[in-house]
């Protein structure tokens, strides 16, 4: 079977071309022909939340660079990224990047950590982003900045980039094999989770102390918080029914309210999930499991379908916990990247897209809109827009204007094009040479022990010696 090839977005030169392609796919996306600037711009409107007002409708999604010091402090590369987040023009910086609350929970030995030793560095990141923003835009009064707190669970590699040391919520029939879980000792006990709850609370307290307005209690991408939500089979107080599976977030929230009053809380949530995928014929992705599949939070049991009944209930719970900040995402970059970060070119440990990536973008947008309709008072940020490339502003504006989301989250696009929000809001034409074409180098690099960055398009990373090393690795490993 020949590998499917889809038209590249860059080849859809006019709005009519783009809309025709959507029609061919049977995909519905919100779309405004005209992107507005100035006072008329839906993306320039302010956004009220329970703690104040956010200055516009662009959000920078959390993105780590695998480039911290091994003791968990930021490096110059980390600081450069946060500076770029600050100058982007977005008024919501959702979490910056994943920051581990304990050493064992790091996704790689260069992930940031938050503790007394690293706190000055974590504070500096905030200052850098705020200063950069103030310098360019005059004020930070309407800028909301949080810190994403994490435990990497099944994907922890705290000591050696090449050695996975998974700690899991439950045994999984596919992921255990793929990520080297060989016995029940990998399952975090209830006592260990109790201690981890305390670590999240202590981390939140530190973040509050150095000025972060909110912390994101991460529940996405297959990391621990997310995995616990699908722990239907897990015994004990952190598994089983909805109450058990959400005990983790409830206890962390209660603790933060008691120990860091005034600190706001957000949650980044994979709002649906599918079975893991693997390379099939001609390296095209295929599901690793069939129905019935009982491990997908927000799944319908078929392995490939969505049922938002529980995610809606989860948002209701968050509302009752006084949380009105939600960042929506989907799946996991480790086991089904095409639903999480739709891309034309796969990362080295991935597979060729089993669908036109526009389908993946539309799936996330539709699911997020369904949640927003059910919870109109929750501020909801959307993700997965980078694949839209030249048409990102048209779709983002229409999604905001029609109330499908409150804020357009930008991930990969700001690595290649850091000030896209500023350009769009100023009514400037997108700079084509900076548009992320989803080459996936920013994922392939860290999967092979190299710092992450936009090697193809960011002049700074283009010049780095790592680029040659990466190109060599790509030739040998990236599925074609
Ligand atoms: C290099 C890289 C690092 C990322 N790191 C994080 C992270 O630390 N925390 C997180 O929640 N998501 C992380 N993500 C996921 C992004 O926030 C985002 O959900 C994803 O890239 C899809 O959005 P996009 O289409 O705009 O890129 C990362 C993505 C990339 C490409
Ligand atoms: S490496 Fe650059 S162009 Fe490629 S996906 Fe990442 S941000 Fe986009």
C-alpha cells in the first residue's frame, strides 16, 4: 500500500483552495475570510476571568526545551525561549513549560524542577518574560502568566535520557510493553500519591512566592495526572470511580487553597484520548489496540471515538473547585501524536499520518467547542492550531468570534515565529518564511537526546552544531 500523501497546507494558496480541501475531507472548521486588526479584531478583545482581565485572545502553550541544567535550573536557552514567549504579543502565557515537582517525576534529566535550590531561576524566567513583554508592549497589567507543574509518570526519564524509569497509575496492555513497565512495582502506591500531592502543593506555594499568578496542575498527554483519570481498573482511593480518579486533583486543589491562598489554579487537560498508534504498512500509523478499549479518558470505548461525558463532568468538578482556567489538548505525543500535534512530517519515533492532519486539527477544535458550549463560564484555551499554518489566523479568529474557544493557543508556531500574535494583531501579513511547516524537528531532537528548538526555521537554532547531528539522525530514523 503506498503511503498516503496529503496536499501540503503551503500549497493551498487561497482561501478558496483551503475551503475546497476542507470540503473534500468532509471537515468543518470555523473560518473568517478577513482577519481583522485593531479595535475590530476578535483576537484583540480582552478576556475576563475570575482573577482579572487578559489583554487579548492569544495564548502561548507550555513548551519545554529539554535544555535545563541537570539540577533543574534554567539555562540561557530556556531563558531565550521565555523571552520569546514574552515578546510574542500573547497576553496569556499558559505555564511556560512543564516543571517537575519532584526529581523522580522528570521527563528528562534536563527538565526544570521547582524547589528551594532552583527557585531563583524559576523566578528569573517569570521576570524575563514580563520584562520582554513590557519593553515591547508597554504594560504587563493585562498579561496572565502561570507555571505548569508536572509529574511525568509513565514517561519519566529522570536520570538518563536513554533510560526510562516509568512510574504509572495502572498496568496498561500496550503502553507497558512500549515503555518498559515489567511489574507492579512501577505502580505508584496510594502512599506515594499522597506524598506527591504534598509535593504539588509545596511547588505551588513556591511558585506563588515568586509571583506566578496561577499554576497549571497538568492533566494531559499521558503524564501522571492524565493517566490517573483513566485508572478505571486501579484499586484504592486514587482509582476506580470518578471520585477516585479525580481525588488527585481535588486534594492538590484543597492543599493549594489552604497553603497558598490567592494563587489561582488552571488545568491543562487531554479532553479525549485514543488507543496508542504504531507504524503499520509503509510506516503509516495504525491503532495498536481494537475495541473494546477501556483506557481512554474522554473515549467512547471503541479505541478511536470520543465521548465527552466524563470530561464535561470533570469541568463541572473544576468549577466547583473554583477553577475557571482550562487549556484543552488531546491524546499524547508519545503514543498517538497525530491527534495531539497534527503534523505533515512525523518525529523519529512516530509514524506517517494516518489521516490528513487537518482532520486532527478539526477534531480538537470540535471537541473543545463542545466543552465550551457545556461550560460557557470556564475560560478555555484551544490547542493544535499550528498545522493550519497560513490559515491559522482565519480559523483562530472565527473560533474566538463564534465562542468556540476563548483563546487561541500557540505551540510549535511560536518556536518558528515568535511574534506571530503581534503581527496578526497589528494587521500585518504573516511572514511566510517563519511559518511552522510541522517538520517535527522540535520533537525529533529531544527524542534523540538533543535540545529542542526550531532547527529548520529559527536562525539561532539553524546555526547550532546540533543541527547537523539532527539531520544525520533524521536520515536514519524518521519514517518516510
Ligand atoms: C517542543 C515541544 C515541547 C512541548 N512541551 C510541552 C510541555 O512542556 N507541556 C505541555 O503541556 N505541552 C507541551 N507541548 C505540547 C504543546 O503545548 C502543544 O499542545 C502542541 O504542540 C500542539 O499545539 P501546536 O499545534 O500549536 O503546536 C510541547 C510541544 C512541543 C512541540
Ligand atoms: S521544528 Fe520548527 S517548523 Fe518544525 S515543527 Fe517544530 S516549530 Fe515547526
